[in-house]
C-alpha cells in the first residue's frame, strides 16, 4: 500500500471514530433528512420531487463545511502538521486526503438517502444516474474545496465556525434546497448564484432529475468544477504547517479569489 | 577524524525585533549524545526546529550530513528522527496505524517489533488518546526511530514520566547510540543531561555561554565542593572550628556543612580537629558540584549581566 493509501485509509477510519465528525457527517444530515422528509411531505406534497438532491447537497454541506474545517484547524493547532512535515508527509496530501475521505463519507450518506427515500417518502429518483453521479462529484468537489480553504485560512476554531456559516446558512435559505429559487426576488437570485449549493441543485434538476433547470445546468457544473479548482489551488498556496509560524506564502484575504468562478457564473449563465 | 554530522555556524533566528538565537556555532560528531540546555526562552527550541527544517534561519548555516534542512527537506526526512514534546498525532489514530502511516511515508516496512520492544505490544489497537503519558512518549520514540535515522532529535523526552519509564527510555537512547545514531537532546533535567550527554552546550539569551563535557563544565565554575560532617559530640559547631580552603559554612540538622576549594586539606583538618576534641565521626559526605549547581551559577551570572 502506498503512503497516500495508508493516509487515506486511516483518515477515513478516524472520520468514523471521532464523535464530532461522525455526528456532522452522518447523524446530523440523516436526522435532518428524516425530519424534513416527514415534516415537509405533510406541508408540501411536491417536496418529494426534490428531496433526494436537496438532502444529498445538505449532507455534502454539513460534512465539508461544518465537519472538515474544524478538524483541519485543530490538527494544525495541535502540532500534527509539524510532525507530518518532519516525517515527509506532503502538504498536498494533507489537503487532498481529508477532502477525499469526506467526499467518500458523503457518498455513503447519499447512498443511504437514495435507498431509503423512495420507500419512506415516495421520493422521486434520478432519471439519469451517470449525470447524477457526475453532479454529485462536482458539488462535493466544490464544497470540499471551500471547506479545506476555510480550514487553511481560519486562525482558530471560532473563526472556522464563522467562515463556514457564511456559506452554510445562506445555502439553507437561498440555494433552492427547501423552496425553489424561482420564487426568490431578482437581487437574491444573484446572491444565490454565489453558492455551490444553488449550482448543485440546478445541475441535479436539469441533468439528472428530469426537472426544468432555472439556468444552464452544464454552466452550473462548469462553475462548480472551476470553484473547486480555485479553492484547492488557493488552499495549497495559503497552506501553513504551523499556527505559531508566521511564514505563509500569501495573505489569507486572497481566499476571496475562490469566489471568482461564482461571480463569473452570475455574469455568464 | 571524520567530519561532524551536525554543523551549526553563526546561526541566527529572529522573530520580528526579538532575537531568539544570536549567532551560535557548534558541531556534533557521529554517535555522540549532545545536550542542549538552557532556561525557557534561551533559544533551544528555535535551534532544534531549524535543524528539523520547521523554521528558516535568519542567518548562518545549518547542516546535517551536509544537508541543508531548509533547502533539502526531502533528503532531511530520512536522515533525522524527531521525538516532539507535543503529541503530533491525531487523537483517534491507533498505535498500529501510526506506525504504518509514518513508515509508509519514510518508505520502510512498519516496524512492529519496535512497538513490542517498547512495551506497546498490548496497545497496538489502542487509540492515541487512550494511552498513558509514558506510553505516548514511547510511541513517539518508536515512530522517531522506526526508519533508523542517523540523527535523533529529542525535545524534553522524559518530562512528566515516572522513574521506571525514564530509565527505560534512557536505555533505549543508549542502544541507539551504540548503533551509531547521533542524539541531540534538549532538556531541563540536569541529572538527565549529566547522565546521558557526552557533551553539552548551555544556551542563555540566544547565545552559547558554556560548552564541553559535563565534567568540563562543572570543573570550570567556582568549583566549591560540599563537605557535610556529623560527629558524636557536635564539636564542629564550636567557635574556632575553622579549616583551610573553606570559603563558607552552614549547618543542617546535626550536620555541619563546609564549602571548600581544596578538599584534601579541609577533610584532614576536620578529622584532626574532631580527634583533638575527643569527638568521633559518625558521617562524612563529600559532594562535587553538580551540573545543576554549575547551570544555576551560569544562568544567574548571565541573567544578572
């Protein structure tokens, strides 16, 4: 087994052993899914049509934005990266492995949702599974990129929560997970296009669920992939091994450049 | 004679306006245990972290086996093993996983025998946070030496450990030294430094203020030897009980304590005096100055300067 495979393997197991990450990656999204399934089915009979993509996006956001960044910051603060550096673990692995394992955890949760949603809530299933998988990867990639970037630039756990909520809360309200974005006022529509969840929901609807997209779904996939690339690139550039060591290649404010693909999305699609 | 395995020349490290290390130089030979001593803030950690490639020097030159730690981190990683003071491991990682992970990045097979040797065979599936402090230190040492590095850097390796674990770790350090491993040991424990180190450098305010073997360092101080004597009739407490080469005296319980620059004449005169007073010796102890005494002398002088 290669060093990267060892790293991936133990990081994945740690995600299950650690109570906080287990809760944020599995329990929280699944409890929310059950709650929303039972509650919203009573209020809105059409909610089942978008339940699967909405809850999968919620699971991705919970894992990548609420679960992952804090563990990255804690590892840096506790000197784990220093020890990794001394032992030759490259910074690329430190960034890529948590992102990949989190994506795998969300894939497991997504599978649980896909299997149970039609039985429990008579939820609509995708009509194009390949596109569904492709959009899942694009959303998870973009969201994991933002999660890693938050973990890299946040100076401490408190800042991590603040920065993560800057994306997570608007996603809950404006990304079309609970209500269609078509009912949003024009100004809010532009804001919602700054969120990966909006593009994810749009792409799932237009490319995999057989529902009319609000705007070009392939454009959304392109924005998500570009957003992920920008976020991971910036994470790699701004990465620091050590909380006490002030040497960093760029100012953390540069992280705002991760929004460039989403701004382009507002203008172009 | 071979070249030193570690070369530090005019090394300087600053943090903003604060000078942590101010142009120190030393060399460590292969197979040597080199102690780095100093009070908090003396520059020990900055020196060690720069040797480990964690910090970039602001001046001077550092080399380990001719490798520049800052510019050649890939070459450095298999040359050195580091036992950090803090954990450096995720809380939920098991002992086996930690061994497999670090060995994989050093491209060597996992050394499970080392875990057994260090008394961790029963704990191989235990998570890091469930280990005792002693077990965590032993695991840190196992991970530091699993890839058989030429240089082992240890930062306070026995701080907070019980006596038995401390003795065990010292035995392992001796084993590593016997295999030819060079050890750089930063410690606050003077007894440990005196027992383990072949040579010592004492750092104070970013500069080396003393260097040499523990014996050489203790010999260069005021060199006062402590003579504690107890007699049956306590005649040494009499007025007029004065002896050659004694610079000061005190008493503790039934003992009279003399500090002397020349032990032979002092002890001979004490015995002669006791006999002249029809007194008999019950106990006589001679203690040469310890490294701790000398360290305190140096750091007090330096601190006052």
